[in-house]
C-alpha cells in the first residue's frame, strides 16, 4: 500500500512565524511514504519524530493566543492563498505545488503533547489548533493524530480551540464532548464564500462550503460551541454585499455562535502562488489587485474595515452573537466563548 524510503534533511529549519529565530525541526532521519489510493495519489508524506509539539507563538505576532499545536506541515487542502506556504521553503521545498503535495507528519505528536502538558512548567494555557495548516486535512484520516492529542488535552483539562475546513472533526466528536466537560473547548469552521465555482478553484482539496456549515451545525447541536470565520474574503471575488450576506445567513441557519471576516492577505510565498493563480483564472483582476495591495501583504485598512463592519452588521441582523451552546449530555449549559477572528490566523 505504501513505499517507504529514508530521507535526510540536514541543517534545515521550519519556524512558527516570520519573526521567530530559526529553530531545528528536522535533524534526523525521516521516512517518506506514498500511498496507492486515489485520495493520496501524487502526495508524499514525510514521517518525523518531533522533539516538541506545543509551540509558542512569536512575541512579535499579532495573535491573541500564545500556544499552538500543528501536527502537520504542508496541506492537501491546496488553498491558493494559504499564508503558511512560506514555511515549506525552510525544508527546501517550494511554497506552491510542494506545499500541497509534500506533507510533514509528526507521527509522535500525541505522546509528545501528553508529556509536555504534564511538565511542571506548563501552566495550562489555552492552545489553538488549525492556525498554521489544517489538523483535519485528508492526511488525518490515515494518520489519526488528533484523537491522541485531544485525549491528552482532555486528561489534562486543558482549554483549546480548533479552526478547520475539514469535516473529519466530527469523527472526534465524543472526545471533544469529553474535553468540553473538563475545560473550555471552542471551534470554528472557515467559510469565506458559498460560490461553488470559486471554491473548486481556490480550495480544491477541501469539503464544500455547505458541508462545512453542516459541521458547524453538528458541533453546536452536540454542545461544542462553533462559530464561522469568513477567512479569507477575496477582494473582487467574494466581497460583494450579496455574497457576504449569503454566508452570514447560512451561518445563522447553522447556529453559528459567532462570525467574523478577514480580508485576504498576501504574505511572501502565498503572494506568488495566489497571483499566479489569478493571472491564469482571472487575468482581468491582476491590475486591480496590484492597485489594492501594491508591494505589501495587506489591503488598505479602510478596505478591510468596510468588509468587517458589513459582516458585523449582517451578523446582528441575523441574530448571530451572544449565543450559548446547547446543553451537553453530561453537563450544564454555559456561555460559549469561541476564539474570534481577530485571534485566528488564516488557513
């Protein structure tokens, strides 16, 4: 079913953020595997043993959380805009096709997380998952790293949040419910648009947007607070008033506990790949994007604020916000405090 071979990466680095000093990730032998199944055809998985899995967010980061868990590097979701693409270059892999098809798997992630949570220096702080690449991408169906990670978090009564585009999270619903009885657990699904043609072009490896909203509904029904992150909203492609209203309305119907929007940002790595896609599929937008972004990573502040304000207005109109999760089977109803969009990095 698979082919295995030894691969060595010497003196290579993978960092959690652009401003963090490079730290060793892979200085030991990795096993490269390919699987002869349709869902993994053309993909290579590099199995490594990580020394640490709970990562501290760089102090210079604008993120509201301090700790993350990322069991994978690279992502089969193949989102054209993914900001994490740049990290693949530290492995001497490219931030385009390699990022989509060559995935690093921390096969010992669960045991390392359990050990790190038990360390005397650990203070039980909130841990965010899905903030670099999706922990519920297709590889998780084979490697099953998340059940062990969730069990460790549950046993340590450690609060956490998950942001995902994947429907596989529902496989772990019993574990999420158990963890939610011991500590604060929140989730978010990422849905930037309901346009199916745009979805197929920009997020080809993900479940359909409608399926993600079904995941949101199922999580909330089970008492796991789930909001919607419109991440990202693509200028001139998914930012019209009609498109924004459609997503907010659908999120409300799914029982979303919160909703917020992040306008596309084009950091190095993602910028080159996304603009290449734009030239191929929407060449008429190349000049407008050049005017909007210039040489920077972000759209003008007023452009971003206009979208965020509109989504906030729509959320209020559709009754999203200030909700509570449904009563769980084993505990009282309590307010849900999902990580808001300002606390999450795009996938």
